[in-house]
C-alpha cells in the first residue's frame, strides 16, 4: 500500500463567513496542493472539507499520515466521537444534534477506504506544511468578493 503524507487546514473570515481550505499531499517527495472554499460557511466545515478533498483525491487505498491543526477533526476521529454520533443518528452524547453530519458521513466513508493515522499540530506555530495549508485556505477565503 502506498504511503502518503497529507496536511490540511481550514480558514474562515468570520464564523460563519467566507471560508477556504487547503491541503498538501506528499508522495515520494512529490507535492500536490489543493484548495477550495465556500462563500458562507464555518471554520469547522472548512477543516472537514480539506480532509475530505485530500482523501478523495487519492485514486486507490493508501496508508496516510494526516496532519491537521483542528482538534475538532482529530479528536472526533481518534476518540471515536464521529462514529458514535453516526451510530446514534447524528446525535451527541447530550442528545443535541451533531453538526456537519453531511461532511462527517463523507469522511467516515473515506476512512473505511484508506488507512489513516491522524496527527495534531499546533496551528500558526511554524510547521511548514501547516503554514502552507493555512496560506492556501486564507487565499481562497479572501478570493470571494464582499458583494
């Protein structure tokens, strides 16, 4: 199985507001950058969108080390929260609705296809790929006009 290092980040100008996401995929020293966004969204949706886009870009099952500064994403996967929300009909432990269930459902499906190890890094702390993903995400968010 091929090993790919994936780095992701999301950004939002206002929350909700103009949002962007960025991802860098690294395979055998070759880097591929991806970015996208939405005119009206939330930061958490952009964090999830970055991960989904990066994993969706891979054409075959891969072993992935995915690095993100989003505790929301990393903890929800590694601590089993997202799977639990789905099993409970997208309800959290306190019975309130789990937000972003559409994106969580897509991500959980991708996690059945790929073998992914999640790594959390502190954002804006000088990690080169995290900084690059942040630049991609903020540039996309800033590309939306204010009208």
